[in-house]
C-alpha cells in the first residue's frame, strides 16, 4: 500500500470517528497545557491548544472535516461543562444575595455598554465609508 493511499484511508477513518475527533481536540488541549507549563506562560492551556488548532486550520495543514463531528459534540454538550461553575456559586452563598445582584447588574450594564458602543462605532464607520447621501465616498 502506498503512503498516499494509507494517509487517505487514515483521513477517512478520522472523519468518520467521533471518538478520534474528540481525542484530537483533547490532545490539542493537553499539548497547550504542556506548552504553558514548560514555558511558564500565564495563559490557560486550553486557549494555547485551541490557538494551535486555529493556526493549523488557517494554514491548511488541518482540515475542518477532521474536527467537525467532535467539535459539534462538544458544543451540544456545553451545558455539562457549566455544572462546576454552578456548584462554585452554591459554595459561595454571598453571590445569591445582594452582592450577587450587584455583580449581575454590573455584568449586564457592562455588556449593554459594549454592545451600544460597538453598534455606534459600526454605524459611524458605515456612514463615513458610504457618505451621508448614500453614495460611495471618494475613498471607494
């Protein structure tokens, strides 16, 4: 069997196997953890691993079909990953009282502020690019 045929069969097997794709994604996470620990970076290992996956996807060395089913499974089971966060809130009862409402209010107001400023910035950039009369500006 030639190397090219063997590589093609391996790609097909990976694309069909949900377990292998999940394993590849976990492998990126573990590699990111190892890189962070070895280099002393103050970044989450998962972030470094996913950045490496993104770089490989962007360069074309890794195809989206290789990770699609595994990534879709992770997205479908996302709620499961929030259970530890809920348990942490239950361990800190102060978040369920006035302090928690204040933090929630700050989060909501901060999110709304960011959304409003982003919308205004996009609107101003669109008006600047098109011009006030709806015609493309001299820059186009």
